[in-house]
């Protein structure tokens, strides 16, 4: 189970959570109308009952993990 955590910016568009089974791929997306090519997006996951865990930092575009 993945839970996407972002800053409190109102224009950030993303699903509040995403879930998959072990060994099965999943795509998670985040967008903002004013994002620039040099802006970083930082992804965390938060499992039930646990604190956020860093996953990856990426810039605009796609990144496989």
C-alpha cells in the first residue's frame, strides 16, 4: 500500500492513496499547473501505523523505481 504525501499546495493534483500487491507494478502521478523543469518532486510512502518513508526524488517527467 502506498500513500502519496505532498506539501499543502492547493493546486497539487494526485490521488490520496494507491495500492498494489507485492511484485506488481504501479504508476503514481503528481501534477501542478506551475511546475518548472527544475522543480523537484519528492515521493514518500506511509504504511499503516508508520511514519513516512522516503522513496525517490525526481524532476518533471517520469522516473522508474
